[in-house]
C-alpha cells in the first residue's frame, strides 16, 4: 500500500474516522455489505462512485430497506420523502467530493440531504476513490468546486 494511503488512514483515525483501503471495487462492495446489518434501513446520497460500485442495486435486491430517491418512476414528493427518511436511516452511504491528505472530507450537497444524512444517520459509510485525494484542504475545496460540482451539474 502506498505511504500516502497509510498516512491518510492514520490522519482519518485522528479525526475518529475509520479508514479502510481496498484495491478492487468488488472487495469494496462486499466490505460495505459486511458493515450493514441485515434488515437495516439505508439512506443514500447521489454519487457516481456508489453508482459505479453497484452497491445500491445490490442492497435493494437483498434484505434492506433502501430509501432511494433516484428510483425510476417515483414522484417528486416520493423522492423528497425518501431523502428525508434516508437522512435518519440506520446507515447512510455517500461519497465525498474530495479528501485532503490530512483527512479533511469535503461534501457539497445540492439539497442539503448529503450533509443531513452524514449528521443524522446512525452509521455513515463514505466511499472514496483515489482520484479524490488531494494534498490539502485548499485543493480539496478547489476540486469540489471546479471539478466535482461541474460534473454533477452537467449530469
């Protein structure tokens, strides 16, 4: 494992965050499912990272109640209800827009739902690709504003 990953995990620990590095998507998906107790409620935020893992579909197909505001065919009101329920779920799955090597996580949230879920859910799982790691908070904010936000708005 790269030294910067070892250092990042140590910096996260100093912030009372357990960091885990997994080198393959399938390993990450299986590890996430190991954390989430069967029958639990799960909230999610919009996340390309979570989409690429396919974790939401896996959870929905298993014994979990997933509050998925992006489920096809639901109304705007149902979507808003799912967002509210998800932010108080047993588990909340999200991804950060960027993370500094010092362990500072940066989240931008269009509706406030992502930050609400992080603050209110019983357990929070943040999935982060290596592409989101930057040297410092200034670069994390820059990446969030100039890269992640642009991509999200275009989607």
